[in-house]
C-alpha cells in the first residue's frame, strides 16, 4: 500500500495547487490512499464544508486537523456529520474522542487513521496524547490492520518521544504543525515510518504561508499579528509517500517530497 500524506494545507494556494498536481502525483507514485492536514485549509484557519468538498473532488480522501480546529463556526457540525471525511485531535478534552480517528478500507485492508495534538509550546490544554492513543488502539483491537498517526505538535522532542513510544504499534507516525519540513525521515527498528514534520503546502515566499512583512512587523514591534496569506504563486509542496507491506503492516519506505510548483494561470 502506498500512502501520500500532505503537510499543512495553507488556504486557497494549497487548494489550487492540489487541483493542478494531485492526479499526476497519484499516478506517478501509484498511490492507494491520500491524506492531508487541513488545519489551515480555509484561508489559514480551520476548515469549512465548502473547502472540504473542494479538495475531496481533487482526490484527498481524508483530512486531519490541529490547533485551528475550532477557528470556524462549522467545525462542530462537520464533526457531527457523516458527510465529511474529517477528523481532529482526539485528545481535545471537550471532544468525543471518536471524532479523532477513522477506520477506512484501502486495498482490502482496514486502515486506522488517528489525529493527535501535542502539549509542548501550544496554547491549548489537550489531554495526554500518549494516553489518548493508547485508548484508541486498545478500543479498536482487532478492528484494524494498519494504523497511521498524524501528530500535530510544536516540539520535535515531543514528536520523537511519542513516535518511539508507538514504534511497532502503528505503521506511520507523521508530524505536522510547524510548516517546516524536517529531514529526519526513517524507518524505526519496529517497522514504523517516522518524520518529525511533513511541512506545508503553501506559498514559498512567505513565513508559514503568511505575508512575510506582517510577521516580521509583529516580531519586531510586538504589534497585533495580522494573518494574511502570501500572494506568491510559487507553491512549496511538503509531503511524504510511505510504502507499507499489506501483510505485515510494516513500513518499507518513506520518501520526502519537497518541491516548488508554480500555479498555472
């Protein structure tokens, strides 16, 4: 099984480039399952029904989220509906934790996709991700063949710790949130594919997808941050392709994708 996973999708630029490149990428890498982190999908803050439907039409089969889950008024309605293939961090204390994972059938295998959020350096106060993932795996014993984790976190140390904790228990551990791709992809000794952060899909000439001038101004002068997505049409593609053995559920290979593609006019 080949899994394509995109890092944080930043607004309209990410949606536009997915429409342009995704069919070709799926064919090139013989992809069976495509997942993306949508924490910044709706103009940089959370998701809406319209944007989820839009990228589903381009070929994204499941969307995960993060600390911007609650930034749109539609979040709860989306999570309560069965019409959207969307999950958000299971360790949010206000959330029914079953909204943080989903089991889907791919290549005649049951794939459990889990979304978690970190506690280090983040303003939210989530429950313990270690205990949350333990509960999900225990409650779904015998219900899945392959497991994939999207861990939305700030600190590489926390990501590494949870990754090593889950080695041999899940097939992939993919970090998101920082928008900066790390070069530490590997297959752990227990057969789990790991990367601290997949990166983002967003404007190259930016800071985390935002107009760089606004971010620099805020940092220099401690002014109120003005969030506005960069208008650069050169889009950085941060993603990974993971090859998983269908019979053993062990990862065979993880490959980073880090390239810039210009939005076609």
